[in-house]
C-alpha cells in the first residue's frame, strides 16, 4: 500500500475544517493485521491503533509553500511492547478533536519497512526532503 490522503480530509481542507497550524494533529501507529487503509474512512474510530501504543501529538507544525512539516518525535511511542508477531507497518496522521469518533484521519503513511517493537522507544524522523510530511503540490 502506498501512502495516501483520506477523501474526507481533502474535503475538510477545502471547507477550512482542518488547520494544521492551530488544530491538534496527532499520529497513530498501525499494524497491517489490524488496519487496512480505506480512502473513505471519515473518523479515527475506523483506525485501529497498534496495541499498547498511545497517539503522539505533533509539535512545532509548519506550513511553507504548501508543505507540511513538524518536529521529529523522539520518542513518539514510549516503551512499546511487541504485540505477538505484529509489526508497525504504517502511521496515520489525524486531526484530534475529543475522541476517535470526532477525529478526522488525514494521511496514511506506509512505512515501507515494518518496525518491530521490542519494549523500547520508537522515534519518528520526518523526511527532510522537499515534501517533508506531505505536500500540496504537483511535483
């Protein structure tokens, strides 16, 4: 699965309902065994998080020329134990409101290489290239 934006997020951006600078934006770890990206998911209640993980709130968000970035998360997930044989295969960026039912999934990020928790901390280092976390452009 490639990384992709959720349909509802596209509409929410166009309607001015998501503001990456002022809203609480979080990231959730997901395992392929528990969650399959579907473009039509409209709420985080459809996105099962990796067992025993806690969603991480992004800090220092920036938008420059249509490119969204935030500070690296070090650690993003603290002392995360392995869930059987499951790996973390993806991340979901979302607008947090008060609970999963009211929170909007924005972007699914396919990690490409799975991460196996081992009880230690897991850090997220965002891409330092031109598109950072994600970009609204045609490049």
